[in-house]
C-alpha cells in the first residue's frame, strides 16, 4: 500500500511539473509572438470566421475577408488602421478605419456608412465596432499587450504539439457570470504566426464556438499603405453619417417616458397568461431579448439578481421574446429563471418601438413608463 501511495505521489508531482513546464514554454512562445507582431510595419491576411451557437437552429455562421492593416499601438479603438474586404450571407462589403473615422461600404445597398468611434463608449457596443462586416478582423493580432490580455484572467495553460503547429490552450476559470471559456491558438512552426484560433464558451447549458482560420499571411509589404486608405469617393453610393438613435428622455428611441405603457396579454412559458393591466399596483420591468442576442444572454443573471432583490418590494419582471420558443424554453429551464416569460409577437415590438436587443422598460404601479435607460432603472429600484 505504501508503495502504491509513493507511486501515485510521484505521478502527481511529475504531472504538476510537466504542466508548469508547459506554462513556462507557452508563455515564452506568447512573449515572442507579441514581440513579432509589435515589430511589424504592416500585415495582410485572409480570414475565415465561423461560429456555432447550440441554442439556435441553423446557427452556423461564416464570414470571409482579406485584411490589410498597419499597427497603431497608440490607437485606442482598434490598435491599427486597416482595410477589410469581405462577404457574409452572400453580401459583399468593405470596411476602412483611418484612425479617426470608420467607413463601411455596403455594395449590395450601394451605401457608405460613416462612423465616428470616438463619439461613443469604447467597448464592444461602440457602433463602429459592433458591425457584422468586422467579423473577419481578428483583433488579437493588433493587441499591443497581447500577453497581458491573454493571461489577465489567469488561465490554466497547456502546450501541445502537432506536425505543423505549436498549440496553446488557455482554459479560463469560471467568471462572474458563470461562464467557462477556453481559447486555443495554433502557431505555424515555419512562420511563427498565428494561423488559427478557436474559442469555446460554456454558460448554463449553452455552448458557443467560434474560430478564425488565417491564411495568405504576408508582412512588411512596401507601398501597402495605398491599399489601406480610402481612395474611392464611391460617388454612385449614398453616404450616411451614423448617429445613435437617442432621445432626451429615453435613450434609445423606444416608448416615451411618462405615457401609459401599451397593454398586452400573452401566453407564458409556464402555461399561464400575463396581462400588463393585471400588474397594476406593482412595478414591472420588461426585458426584451432573443436567443441571437449574446449580450441579452449574458445579462440574464443580472436580471435575475434584480428580481430576487426587489421582488419582495413590489417588482415583477417579464421577459419578452418573439422568436425560437423551443430554444427560449431551454434557456429558461437551464438557468432556472424565476420571473415571468411571455411569448410576445411583432405587435408588442411595434407598440414599444423596440428595434434592437436588449431593450428595457420600467413601468410604475399606475402603468406609466418610468424610464428605458438601464442606469436609471438600477437607480430607481435602488430607492425602493
């Protein structure tokens, strides 16, 4: 028995040492990779982006494109100026970013959309960033602090080897919204560049997979700047300056504050019926969401927390969806969402002027709209 214990202890020690060695070697590879990308004057590559979302039928999505870019470490929006030419769902487009403005050229609609990314918050919801046209753009390649970005959440690191690639697997710990993410980087043994990335996210019964396949990688090309800058005026195309639709009272152009909230009556996912009129005497938070809205899914724990905190003080929450009932039901069950979930339709979207997701409406005890701004919703509920 003692010999078995010693053998097991030795095996555990050997395994731990091997994992530590993997981590050290992988971190050194990442450090060299960061230095390699930071030393480039320009870079071009072809990209194939592919994603699959297990809670939505026919959710396989692909976008392809060729990217020409010049790193700009001081740029706070993208970290580079670039030109992307690509396609998705039989639509063709181009996207330019010159360090101050973004230009999305939609060839199917004969339209150029102009964005000022500095006019909005610098996060994933920035209108210049939240574009389908940018899917072929692999942002990891232009992160000045790539190593720090990848290791910030202290992942478990594994280094694997294949005939053509060195493979780095980064398994991140459970985060604050109960999401488990694993990133995988494939480094070409000849060029040393990343030629493929993969991501798998597990969250309360849902699985999201995304990958980039990078090819035709060429660096430090003379005169490539000419291919990055917007050189055509696109005279035959209409030009639209993007401005986020906001109003003084409500943020997004939804139902106005102070008016009576439009009534509705819908079947719920537990077999009952919910009517807004019957909610008089209670505060009601409407959460408009859908399965295709990733941010909506990630916000569900926040909505649940609000419900649990303020339900005893008179708050009811109604999740309002209009599509994919089968998948909505799976999400409700998997996440044990405790509040009401209604099977809405296009009429409720029209009545509340909902054009995007997520969208929120807080209604008072008399049935009047208090606000549609999330920060004001939290502030108001905090005073209950």
